[in-house]
C-alpha cells in the first residue's frame, strides 16, 4: 500500500474525534457497542458476543466538576472524568454504549461503578488481586465464565467456542502488530517518536473496521522501517540523546505535557511500560484449540502488569528486562493524583531502576494545566543530567 506517513498518523491521532461519527453509524446499522475502561477487559469475549468495544476512560478535565457533585474531589481524575462524562451525557462513546464493562481494579473505580450502574447497563468483572496461578486461577476462570454468561443473557447472543477461538486468533494478530510499534523504539535513533507511538495506540481503539485498521497500521510500520533504513528516521543520529521508557497508567489526558514535552526537549521516548505497554502486547493467548478458550483467556489476563495486584514482582522483572532490551537511559513514571496503587508502586520501580543503573523521575499530575511549567522544568533537568552522563561516557 502506498502511504503518506503524516496523513496516516493524523488519522490515528484524530481517531477519537473521527470515531464519533463511526460509532453513530455502527449503532444505526444495528451493531452493539460495549464501553470499556481497562486492560483487564477480555476483548475476546466481547468480540465473540458480537460487540464492538470502545474505550471510555476519561481523559479531559471538562466533566470533573460535574462528577464532583457526587464523588469526592480527592479521587483520581480518570475516575471522575469517566463518571462525569456519563453523568453529563457528554461522551458519545458512553452515550452509544449498549453495555459498559468495568473491573474491580482500584477501590475508587470499583465504587464509582456502583454509581455508574445507575446510569448505564453494566457488567462488572471481579478480579483476583493476587497474580498467582495456583491461588487465583480457579476464581478468575469462574468469574470469566460468569461474565460470558451474563453478556449472553443481557445481549441475547450465544458465545460459542468457535467464536472465542476466532476472536483469540484475531486479537493475537493485533497484539503482534502492536508490539511491533514499540519495537520500532529499539532502533538507534528510534524509528518512531514516542508521541506517535501513543497516537497510534490511543487512536486504534476508535477505529472500528478491524481489517482496514490492521492494514493501515501495517503500512505505517513498514514505512517507518523503510524510512529508517533510508536514513530518514524521525530523530537525527545523536549518541547522547536520552532514551526514556514511560511507565504508569492513565496517560491519555496528560501525554501532551509529559511525553510530548520530553521529546520537544531532546529526549526520545523509546517504549511504554504498564498495562498497555510492550509486555501486554507480547503476551499472547495460547491458540491451542483443544484447550478450553476461557481458561486460555484467563491465563493471559491474570498477567496484566497493573499496580492493583499485589505483590507485583513479575512487573518489576519486566521493567528491568525492558530497560535492558530498549537500552534505556531512564524511566519516567507518570501517575495521576490520588492514584495510590501506581504512586506506591513507583517506589518499587525506583529500586529496579537503581539496580539497572538508570535514574527514575516520578511525575504526579492531573488533567489540568497548572503544573505544565513545573513539569517542563523537571523534565529539562532530568534530561540534562542524563545527557551529561552519556557525554561523559561517550567522550
Ligand atoms: S492501569 Fe490497571 S486499572 Fe488502569 S486500565 Fe490498566 S489494567 Fe486497568
Ligand atoms: S489511575 Fe489509579 S486510581 Fe485512577 S483508575 Fe487507574 S488505578 Fe485507579
């Protein structure tokens, strides 16, 4: 496929806005929409139920005041924005959702879902908070079976093994492709900017024609690789450029003042760590059709690298491995105000970084603009420190 990279990137960057119309058309054509909030949502079960999934996670400050009429102000902005949108009916995706799926991740989210359930038909999946096969798998498999049964009843559909298998195989194909996006960051200089990676990963969830999306993304990836080999990487060669991994959750509403500024200041975001980062994309679902598909789905989702599970030793091993594989010089942990799981777990990530010999910067923020100047100053100092270290090392 002959492509123009900027034009295709724009399509993904702008997908959320363009998708408003697409979701309306889907509804008008009789399709059913399922709003989701979290990487724990077993997409394969939704797809096997014939649903189109769309991310509802709040990313803007606009509905927060409305949410605060019912929710405490000192709650994470993502939870408030998600609920505020539903309360105001200001998000077309929430508005058009036939059903909304939530998971009992952090306390704030799970209690908010009780209120959200008054506004939208909901199904909540209860998570084990121990990422341990022996002690949690039985409960988790039972929960996913209940979830599938509930969807069948609510949506009047039948979820067959064949449909689950097809959904698993297609979702795996998408995961392999998504991993390739992050793997472009392993090049030196990286073959894609971290901001573009984000645009694609954020935007892809609002493009509903899966086959077309897959083909367009494939063309983008091939083009990025070809451009790099032709000497047209998005970054000029610079052995001292800080290569940074972004860690954390809920980046959607804060990437502009963090990820984009970091790259504007001369750093390169080479990979993302966390529930929508590289490890989740590489972790495929077993495609052995002789095994129970629900068990195979459960095996994947119990390994989502999220701070809500405890202890999270596996995630720490993955952070270290990612630093090594991407040859990162630093990790920036971005967490949202009042997000205890990720803020506390940042201390564990700091210890991993120390062992790997790279500095960690922790930015705690929200969807407002008041801290933009302060974040920029901190990023500037952080990047300068890394650059000086690299210059001293590289001579
Ligand atoms: S960080 Fe955890 S709770 Fe948030 S979307 Fe990811 S998996 Fe879900
Ligand atoms: S960012 Fe933290 S507090 Fe907010 S929903 Fe996610 S896990 Fe919960």
